[in-house]
C-alpha cells in the first residue's frame, strides 16, 4: 500500500487531476481480467477484450491523437471545398499515458490468450500499473514479469541497493553529461536553422542527435531500473548497444526492447506475423511500424519514421536475406547504423520545410565547422559509452568504488547526488517524457 501511495503521489505531483485516468484504466482492466479468466463463452470473451481496447485506446486517442487526426481530416475536406468548424481541445497530454496504457493492455491480452492468470489483489495490480520508477517513460513491463515479484518478501541487500544506485548514476551521467551537452552544443541549433550550417556540421549534428537520443532514453531506463532494484524489483533491460546491430530487425531487438517486443507480440503476431505470403508479411511489418511510429507522437514525421523502418525491415527481409548477402560484419554494422542515423532525421525534424532544408543543406557538400573541440569530445565519449559492453563499464566502476572504505564511498555517493541534482536544475526533460 505504501508503494501504491508513493507512486500516485509521484504522478500527482505533475498534474493531480490525471491520476484519475490511471485509476480508471486500473479498475476497468482489473475487473475485465477477472471476468475474462472465468468466462467460457468465446464471443463474450472477445467483447470483454474489445471493451478494454476501446477504453484504453479511446482515452489515448482523445488526449494524444484527436487534434492531429481532426486537423488532417479538416484539411482533406477543405480540398473539396468543405469547411469544418474547429473543435480542437486544449487538454494537456498526460505524462506516460502511452506507457501505462500498453502495460494494462498487455495484462488483459495475456489473460485472453490464457498466458496469464488474473491478479486477485487490486492493490497489487494497481502497483503494477502505476509503479513510479518506470511509469512515465518505461520500460514497458509485463504483468507476468512484475506481479510475481510483489508476492515475494521484499529483501533488499546492501549489494543490491548499491548496484541500483550505480545504475542511477550511470543513467544521470548519460543524460546530463552527454545527452544534454550534445543538445546544447549542436543538436538544438542545427535542427532549428539547418541552412545556417555547412554540410559537415549538418552531418555532425545528426550524429550528435543519434547519440543524444540514445543516451537520453537509455539513461532514463538505467535510472528506472536502478531505482526499482533499490526497491527490490527487477525490471527488464531496455537497450543493448543498438548501434552495433547488423540489420534493421537486429536493431529492434536492441532498441527500446520493451516496446519492440510489445509490438511484435501483441500487434504483429495478432495481424498474422509471417504466417503467410511475402506480401502478407510485408503488410504486417508496415502496419506494425507505422503504428509504432504513431505511438511516439501525433505528427506526420513519426508516421514517416515508422514507415521508413517498415520499408527497411521489408527490404532486408525479402531482398538482402533471400539473396544471401554475405558482407563483412563491420560493413553490415556501418550500413545499418547510417540507415538508423537517417531515420533519426525523420524523427527529429519539426516540419517538411525543416526536413528539406536539412537534406538540401547536406547535399551542398560544403565544409567548415562552427563547432568547437568540446562537441567532438562529448560525441566521442557518447560513442565510447555506447559501444563499450556494460560488463566492462560495471567492472571499471567497481574497480574504483569497491575497494573504498564505507565512509569514503558514502561521501562519494553523497557528492555525486549533490553534483547531479545541481546539474539537473534547469536541464531539459527526458525526450521520451513527451510520449
């Protein structure tokens, strides 16, 4: 009960009125889950799942997508001379709504598929939905992985607590020292006015954003996983050096793992997966990736980003794989990396004009740079953090911290806390808070 109260307090500290949305999803899916488990009539079971989908996706659609689709529809009608009055809403987008919506849906769908038994304690289920470390930006946790942990006695050893704290510090380092500096030194300025920069700077700015979004998002995941570990819970890893992927499908096994696996298990497979013709599989891949792009935000650039990933997944599956492409591993990594780099351009731009300015400026092939050595140093540090195996990072951290006497180690931890708290004042929020 204490954890549930703390989680709701955490969420309500942002905008207390929206706590009711989480409570509504929790109550409805808890009730539907129990009803599903005991219902034997397949038609009624499908209606129960449909009710869960309509409620959860309906709330998401109203707050996140209504204005976007209404504006698009209004523009289409305007082309044929039909003027529709404006009925946009000014509601704030609830923080983390895309994440906790997918969590509650996975619970209902798993029970429908008979892969999970319902939770009989409403408090425990409510903790699963609102667990504060990963509530606003993931990882997206499955009920079958989280709920059994609530039933276990909460015993947090000193080693477990310290391991969690180290993860938090690693995440803060990625966010404040790398991601925020990359944004400040290059990314924000380059994307705001691409025409003011040389082709070289535009390329470096795109590389900078590639590592900014990785360090920003994986940094938050590290913090969430670390805080959960300090509370006695184990959350699934969300990143595994994604820019070392040798193919687009390999990338999605390494990037935002909790989302990509959710889309695979509950959308792609539900559509039919690869159980059909090449065209049928391509359709399913494209639908999955476009909706995955739309999950990130109500804007055309996210749809294009998802469609681009759908295209390269289809291409590499049906052409590269079938033709037995046997390029060297490094070549595969470099090719795939630059496909991902281009995709981040689609993800980051704010308009079609912004995109065309960026691309046209890049293909002018102008040299010279407005960036100083600090940017290149931070970019190199970002690459080092990404490409270095986590085991080596942990080993390096432990090499210096473990031999310390407890008073000195405590002093170091306290100093790091004050350092990161001070550095975070006025810093931009995590990128994925907007999703």
